[in-house]
């Protein structure tokens, strides 16, 4: 697949993949993305980030390159041009309560956080109404300061969410996943994008792959015509779905083992190294 013909859709994770170690998009990577979009190839961001964290990423690229973005590990489709949520897939309150109870039992003292979006028909994003992050007692954010509003545990699980975050900094994310996954079964999809004690739970079957498949269907592109780049376990299903799945040189070992190809690290233009074959 794609070996002779250029891909019709390029999908990339953001942190550790598109962004380099200085949290920027290198000129070389920006240039090849500009060329592929100019040639009519689709380009989509597929990330664990919520919609409100997308505009700063888009601003690092030349104007007009990014429109559709798969957010929250596949749970949200966001239009970065019109600043609207086009659709979402959520965990129901009953499932949330079950997951919260299991997390509390298996990881005593763990903190919980939730990402929410409103109805896609409600209009433009506004913090606190359409796109918000809420945290329960004891939640320690994995990236330092955060924009979460503190609420009670009952309030946290009272409404559908796009993502539940379970935080236990004293453990590794791998340890947490190995402990919780057998207990959760098919009630939620579990993954992680940060190694230091943070699990992310989505509705059953919701992954970056399902979100990317939705975008591909909108664009009339097949999996075989798609190339995807990633670096962490939450990229696993996306790399498997795409005709060519590329792991960054800095990727988690799980991704290196399943990828069709391993490119240079994000700090050394790994995306550009691959895409320059065609663009």
C-alpha cells in the first residue's frame, strides 16, 4: 500500500509526534505538510487533547492546513476552523460510577478527572459550557497546572463524559492498566498517553482508530490510502487501522513492535522524513 502512490490522508498524533521537544512544529515538518495539503491530500490531527487545547497547536502551523481534528482519543470530532464540535461519543453516568468505584478500590486515594463536551448543536466552544475539564478531590494533574474546575465526586460522575482520567502518581500507567483492565472488561476502553500514573477511559470501542475512520469516511478515503504517525499506547489502534502505521523513534516500545515502520524521533523531523518520499 502507498509505496508507489502518495497517501490520500495523513493523520498524526500531536504531543511527542507532530510537536518536537521544544513544543513547536519544525520548519521542515511544516513545509512538507503545506505541500501535501496543497497537493489535495487530507491532513488530520488525532490526539488525546480536548478541543480547547487544539487552537495553540494549529497556530504553530501555516494558516489553512488544519480543519478536522479527532480529539479525546477518538471521542470528539472538532472543526478547528469554525471552532465547533461536530460530534461526540460519551461514557454514560452509570458506567462512570462503576469505573470510579473500581478505581477507588484498586488505587486507594487516586484522583479522578473528566472531560465533557456539550451537544454538537449548541454552537461555538465556550469553556465551562461546551468543552470543560472537571476534577474530583485529590486529583494531581500530570502536566502541572491545569484548567480543571474542582467538584465533588458525585458531581463528577453525574453527566456523560468524553473521557475519564484516573490519576495515581505513585504508580506507572502500565501498572494501572494491567490492574484495571481485567476488572473493567468491555465496559470502557482504557489507554494512556502519559507514563506516570494516568489512565484514560473512553466509551467502549472508542479509540483514535474509530475517530480517524470517521474522518476518512467523510473524505471518501480508505484505510489503505491512509498513513498515521504516533508515539504512545493511545495511538496503537490508529496505527493498526491505517494502511501504513508509523511509530516515532521516541515511541513507547509497544508501538515500535506493531508499527509498519519506525521513523526518526519527533526531535529530528520523523514525520517529514517519511512524507518527503511523496511530497
